[in-house]
C-alpha cells in the first residue's frame, strides 16, 4: 500500500526494529558500519574522479581496517587476551585480565562482510556509488538475511532497492512455500536431531564409538538443515516482497570433493573469500606453492570468521589441508585409476568419491561442534576406542536423547529431505512443480507441511528454544 518511492523507508525501519528486538543498543554498530562504508564509497568515487590512486587505496584501507577493528573487538578481544595470557604466563609475565565482558552482537560477521563487499566493489568500479544514505542503510540491514545471511553483494541486492516491486500472487505463494520448507528443516529435523547431538557430545565419555559416530553424522545433518533452513526462510521472505536473494546451498553433501563441497556450502561466504581474499592474494596465478599457501590462508580466516575458538581454526585447517592434499594426490589418483581401468563416469566411482568426501566433512565437523580442542580429540578417541555393532539392535540407540519414535521420525524426515535434495540435484524445481498442480494437490502439500511442522516440530513444553546455529557467528 505504500508508494514505491517511500517503501525503502518502511523496510529500513522494519529492519532496524527487527535487529533491535534482540538488543537495541547494538543497532548502533550496524549504523556505524553503514556510515563508514557509505562515506568510504563516496570518497573512493571522488578519488577516482580526480585520478588519485593513492587516496582511492587509502579510503578502502580505512574502511576495511575500521570495520574489521570493530569486528575484532567484539568477537575476538577476549580470545586474543586469553591466548596472550597463556603465552606470557609461560614466560613468567602476568597480564591483567579485562574487567569487562564483551557480548557478541548477533550477525556482526554477516553484515560487516556485506558492507565491506560494497566498499571493494566501488573500489573496483563494479557498482555505482549509492548516494542515498537510507537506501544504502537498507542494503546493509535488510532484515530477512541480516543476522545469518546469505551475505549479499551490492551488485545483486543494492540495485534491487531501486527497482519497482509489484504484488504478484504466484511469487508470494512461491516464497511462502519456500519458507514452509525451511521451517520443516529447522523444527522437524534440525532441532530434533540436536537433542541427540547435545546429549552425546555433552557426555561423550559415556558412549561407545558407534554411538558417537551416529551423533557426529546427526550433527552434520543438524548444521546443514539448521543453516540451510534460515537461508531458505530468508530467501522466501525476500521473495514475497519481490527481492531476489542468492542461493546459499546447493546439495553440498552430494559433493565428490572438498573443493566441490565449498562450491555448494555457504556459497555467499565461500565466494566472498574467493573474490576478496583468495584472488587478491594471487589465487592460483603465482605458482603451485603460493596457491597452496593462499588456500590455507583462506581457510584459516574462514575458521576464525566462524568463531573465536581454536576448534574453528582447526576446522578451517582441516578443510584447507583436505583441499591441498587432494590436489597434490590428484595425479597419483588419476594414474592409479587409469592403470586399473576404472571408468570415472560409472555411478559406483562417483558414489565412492561422494562417500569419502562426506566422511571427511563429517570428521571436520567434530572440531566445529566440540567446545574445545580437548573435547574434540576426546570425541575422536572415543570413536576409535570401542566399536560395538550391537548398539544398532539392542535398543541402545533409543537412549541417546531421542526415544524410538522420535529417532524413527527423525530418520523419516531426513529421508524426505534427501529425496528433495536428489530432485534439486537433478534440476527439478519442486516449487514450480507444486504450484503448477491443481487446487487439491497444492493445498494438500501446504497443509501437510503445516501440520508436520505443528505436530512434529520440536518446540513448546518439554523443549527449550533452539536458536539458529549461525546466529552465534
């Protein structure tokens, strides 16, 4: 109902209200980041107009340093002080512990990277300079994807703010259907398997190897369904209003290599690191050794981006090492494959690659899920300590936090999710297929999803609220 030229103001108010519902004072951080990158964009454009390369580089450096300094203070200050204390204590030097506790603002890593991408795009001349401060502020704070992505680029989202959006009944239906599917993944699958994961990882010393393996595999499902669900809900909500957000996941567990996994997992972040870190470092154009160094730097930074903990650093190191070792061994693998006459196009060969990649990814998830390195290595030790296949038939699996009915329900929901993923992997647009059907079929799907979420969703009495995992990043 609001005239087009005023809609961005309403969306901006809605976005700030949305964020302030968590903690009003931290909206000042978004505003600060917005002002810094908005001003730097104008100054960079002015420097370009005057032909001053030095000033152009200066303003982009100021934008990055100031924004990353804010991010460091709120996200990594305590981590840095704690590790400095450890180092200096070993040297016999005492440091004063900080007398204040820094609270991590929700979504700070997401909106900081989104704002910085605008600065870099202006610097590279890939996007126009937005001189309307409030429109630019909406780009940084757009509420559907504000706190957990996808990390949008100015080339995609900022330009849409100036587009005319009209009410489209089919588009609204499509967006709401995507939101329903996201809620199914979150409430029926992710939050259900989280109960088992939390119990086993919280007391891993009490469980046998295969029980810990089940919990680890369930965590792989949990984090995928949890994070993907938010991305889908964000994309669906934006679509209802006429905005197009990028796909953040493309069936990552069907990948046949770690490199392919990162082309399908958290795509907005992996492409951000590719465009604004890996390529500026030289990418693969400065020799093989330098390429491997650049890959490891990217994954070290990726690990730190996810959290101020050595477990995340180790997770990043593992993914970097998996990629480097995979590329180093590729000629040997190809030679052995040719020698044995193995057909790389056979399904069995592709399946083997997929299973190996899936196992490597889930092994790395151990460090992502464990609260500290000692616990991560303890979980790994427990996995290889004692294998007892009887746990699959003696009822022990029903004692890991989920009773038999909930365990079977989780498996059934996961099976549905896998079928949907297979369809999408083969290019089937399931939303389009559903919306093309008759009234009875369409509403059967709608009601099935709604009642599945309401009846089988994990919420309400007996369960605590489970926020989206990536809110903490």
